[in-house]
């Protein structure tokens, strides 16, 4: 295994651990995001996710919901769209 692959796997493990949050709604979205999109993330997207994970839970949730936009979040638009795509649909919420 190449050093770059080892570093990427270590970074993925670290970010997966950081996706564990104190807000149930965020946990659900982030767990789905990790299972559906995580293996295909670029290093730039991992860095964007890492920056988003620095936000307080409520602010992060508002960004995912599209309630409030934060200054300087334009570079995180692609990762936010993937996170939004990981939200449960109304059908999944009632099941």
C-alpha cells in the first residue's frame, strides 16, 4: 500500500469518528453520508467536511437544512449538497 493510500485511509477514519455528533438529526444525516458518499470524496472535499465539522451542531444543521448561510461557505457548496442529499426523505422518516 502506498503512503498516500495509508494517509487517505487514516484521514477517512478520523473524519468518520468526527461525524459522531450530539444531535440526533446530524447523526442520521452524517451516518448516511458516510455510507453513501464517503469513499468517493476527494481530499479537497475531506478538508471541506473537516471545516464543517468544526461548526457547532446547530449551525452545521442549519447549513445542511439551508436555513442560514454563513460567510465563506461557498467553497463548501459541493460537500453541503452531498450532505443534503443524505437527508432522509419524508417517506423514510415515516417508515
